[in-house]
C-alpha cells in the first residue's frame, strides 16, 4: 500500500485488501451480535421476570459490565486460549473464531442489560393480562421477548456498535494478522502508527459509513414494522 | 380436553384484604351462583375491582377464605377476566385471539376456524389482520372479549368494561355480554352505570367502602333498597 493513494481512491477502486478487511470485520462483529443475542436476550428476560435474593446486586453488576474494557476481555480470552491456558488445546488463538468469542463476551452484558430493562417495563404492562391467562414462566418469556421485538432491536444495535468499534479485544486475541485477522479497527490503529494515513482514513470512513448504514436500516425496519403491527 | 370441575358456586367467607394499613375489602362474605349476570355496583373506591381480582385469583385475601366449587386451589382454566383497560398484545387482532386459544390448549388444527368464529361473534371479522393496538377503544374491548371467550370460560369477570366507551360501543359490548350469559357463562361485572345495571343484572351486589352493603335480585334492589346508602346511591346522591 503506497502513500500516493488517497482514501477515496482506495474505496472507489474497490481495493481488494480493503474489502477483505471490511468483510472480516463485519463477519466477526455480526456473528458476535448473533451469538450474544442468543445468550443475552433470554438471560435478560429471565432476570427481568425472576425475584430472588441478590437480584439487585446481579442487575447492578450486569449494568456495570456494559462498560467492560475490551482489552480486559481480550486479555481474559487470551489467557483462556493461549497454549498453556485451559482451552489452549483447541488452537484457536489468533483466529477469527477467537475474535468472535471475545466480542461475544464483550457485548452479552450490553444486550442482556438492555433486554432486562425493556422486558421488565413491558412486564409491568402485561403482568395482569398474562397472569389471568395462566401463562407459565416459559410462555411469559417468549411472549415478552416477541412483543418487545422492536425495542430489543435497539439492544442489538448497541451491541453491534460496541463490537464494530472496539479494537482492544480483537487486537489481543486476533493478533492483527494481515489477510487473516485484520479488522477495520486494528488496521486503522496499525496504519496510523505506520504513518499510512490515507488507508487509515479510508478504513475509518468505511467503518463510520457501515455503522451509519446499519443503524439507518434498523431504524427504517423498526418504523415500517411498527406501522404494520402497531 | 379433559373437562375441569366447576368453579361455581364461588364463595367468599369473611374475606379481608389489606394493602399496608388500608383495608380494601372488609370481612366480605358472599356467594356467586350460576345463573343470570351478577352486577357489582358501588362508588369508586368501594372495592369492586379488587373483589373481581380476588374472584379471578389475581389477588389473595389477607384473611378469610375463597372457595370455587368447594375447592380453594382451582387453577384459572375456566375463568376469564376483562380489565377496564385491556392490554393488547403487539400483534394482529387474529393473533391476539389465537394466542389465547393456544394457551387454553386448543389444537393447532382447530385454531384458525375458532379465531374466525370468535372474531365473528364480537363483530371484528373485518379487522382480523389489523394490528390490535391500532383498534379503537371499543374495538379493543370487543377483541379482549373475544380473547376471554376463547378460554371457554365458565365465569367471565368484567371490570367496568364500558367505562371509557361511547354509547354505540357500549351497546355492542353489552350485546356480546348478554349473548355470553345466554350461552351459559356466568357473568360477574362491575359497573357504576345504573342504566347498564338495569339492562343486564339478574342480581346486584352493592358495595360501599369495601363491605357488601346489599345483595339481592335486581328488581328488589331498584324498587326496595333496604339500606340508606343504597337508597342514596339510587337517588343519585354522592355515597362516599
């Protein structure tokens, strides 16, 4: 990559290396969002509907974990997956799989905490009606998750925003290997420190554009489906 | 589906319900028998809604005993309640009814036909695919009735279902309620609209400040109230 290319030229020319970086970033972050939703949504709903001693402590801890530093998650996953770590035998350190694991851990608390709040608010509205219909705990959870689906989209977006923007965790467990585990954020960090500002800026612009596009699409979907369902 | 044993008669025996230091229901003893609609009448704050919630099993007495068909622990499989402001699920009208059918154990193969029949019964067949939350207040109340009837109830409890409705919507709700009563469903309904009580009631329970003041056939209640409170209420005086 040489200096005479401007950021725009790289994008407009469809630079192959740049597109591979974009593709990997999206694949990792979207996979992490999907996995985190599978874990975080039911967990948030369960926490919203349960009453047990120490629940408030758990809610506070969960909310606090939304601010988990990516480098700390990266370090923890690194220790787990490194050759001498408990899961070292799997040999997945410095692979996209490791990056997905780290980002999933990073955003599960975000999705779970936001889902908990959303479901709890909806539950106060639905409580009498669902109790009168004799809906059991599992039915309550699925009903509330489904009926809160548009609000829960915001939780997914928050999770995606966090995953797409973080650099610490993917840098540590992915290693920023060219053509293999290099994402937009790690590439921006690397190219900036190398002084290759055009590529760094190009990647930065693409990153911002993608986050904007995904949020706009989600907003549009939500507005449209709310018109359909009320 | 196994036919569950009957919830009637519904008997309250010395039931008191307190919230904090406030007594909402005060040593209430009454019996609800099968037959014509029972209307619960009384000023706001007299405990009508709480009494209905207690009959449904949504509230538990602080003291005293509630028995349904002689049992204290009957599951709410054959009871349904209509709240003053029913909550519409964020789905279509038809899906709201289908939800109640699924919950009450209607086999999947029969649901579509039952949904159509129930929406027809409450006059919402044309609005089946409309999002429930975008229906008008009267339509929502009728949809909530369809949802309650989907549970094939033996007792239908209604908490001032027409309090926020205009006369036309009130009439269609009352017609559905009367049809339900004629099909053998026991109606227990709270109301403070005396005209409505005249139109619907078989017997009347008059409540003041959480206590049962008078209970008798509707005609007797209107023509020969035995307590000064009931007489004052019927005259249109303010009973507090």
